[in-house]
C-alpha cells in the first residue's frame, strides 16, 4: 500500500508538471516565465496526490452511507460549479491564467460545499431529518440513549411497557457509530450494529414514546462518551446506558444516569430463606457434591448435594441469598434436607 501511495505522489507531480507545461508553454506572461509553470504544476499535482491519500485514510472511518452521500454531493456540486464557471469565463476570453484560476476556485468551493452537505445528510435516508432541539424547555424530560443500551435491546421492551416518560434522544454521532459498526468487516460487530439499527426502528414505531434524532455535535471532543456527557449537560437530560465506565464518568460530572442492568437487578423476584424452588441442575459446582442451576434472569442457584441430579429437575429449599456486584447467588439444599454451615468457625 505504501508503494502505491508513493507511485500516486510521483504520477501526480509529473502529471501536473506536464499538463501545465503543455498548457502554458506557448503563452506569453509578463510576470511568470512559461517554463516555471511546470514547477507550479508539479507542486499542485503533488498537493492533490497528498490530499487524495489523506482522504483515503479518513474514508476508512466513515460509514458507507456517509461516503455515498458525499460522492453524490460532490458530483452535484461540481455540476453546479461548472455551470457557473462557464458563465463567468465569458468575461475573461483573452486571459488564460485568470480563466484557470476562476475555474479552479469555483470548482473547489462549490465542490467542497456539496461534499460536506452530502456527508452530513447521508445518514438521513434511514431515520429521517434530525431535530436541532433549538428550544430546550426546562420542563422537558430528555433521556439520551448511548450505543450500548441500543444494541442491548431491552430499552425497546421497557419503552413498550410505558414506564419511560419524556423524550428519547438519539444523537447523530451515536447513529453514525451504529452505522459504522453495522458496516464493519467483522461479522460479530456487523451483527451487533444491525441489531442496534433494528432496535431503533422498533422504538421509532412505538406510539407511546417520542423519539428525536438530534444533530448537536461537539467537534472539539473526540470521545463519544464525553460527547454524551456534554450533550446531557447542555439539554439537562439523563443518559440511558449499560456502560459501567460511562456510568461512573457521568456521575462524577453530576449527570444523572439510568442503567438498565441496575434496573434488571432491582426488579428480580425476591427469594426468601425457607422458600421452595423447582430447578434444573445444569452443571457441577466448585465444592464436592454441589450442583448448579440458573434462573431465567441468569441468577445462579447453588444446590448442596445436587450433583447426583445432574440433568434433572428437583425441588430445593432456599437457605440464603448472597448479593454481590456481579449479581445475586442463591444457596439451597434438597427439599427436606438440612442447611449446610459454610463457615463452621465463624459462629454463623
């Protein structure tokens, strides 16, 4: 790839020099000798080649839809630029240098304008026109979704129940990140990105929740998490996330956070000691004779002397419940069995 880029620079420099020499060698200019145009053309060709390499590097991190939008915008911009330039060049029929400068200037300006508009608007073909949220009301209840909570998918189920109040806000930079993930060459990341886009479409179709896609961005901020925190401060909103690091960063900066994992933990059914349960022994435990089962919500159930029932459903009695940062663990014994003292020397 490096060799190809070097060849591009060499060809661009030589091509620019040859084109300018052939164009201006028969012209008579008072200030610039005709042979000097070869050097000027070489410098311009070199600059264009470097610009192409820089654009190629940046395109790698841009979604396919943004690239398509940029190409369409650039083509439209160049068409309009050529219409204007041909009209203006009639005023300078005898000055070749002025003609060239005017032509290049108009094409660069209008072409760049079309390119920038095309890239910015390329994402709107899926989700419609973004909202600027120009009038921020203190009474509005904004909840900003981040990438992790969208891909997780449970936010769609929660919103369907009607427990979410206010307006769900999806920043344009989060949408672009989802599209970038969906266009990834890695199959797992591509599947996650497509799932996130499907979840967004599902949320938008729900009648009991209002969704706004906003185009506020913070160009000076590079990290997406930092942009979310800045947007939440600006619109006085809350962040919906599953990301532990984002959760801590937002809390340190005084931004309210709604964590779906914490919500799932809070609404798990309460299990009391002495309660009977019917569980399926899925695997062996760490201690001799133990069996391990899992509830539908992922809670681990440790069954003393349950190993011999591996692959079977049995009734057990809850002896204790342990809540940890990783989740909840339920310790049980076989129905009618006696509780096991795990700490014989601790007085428990």
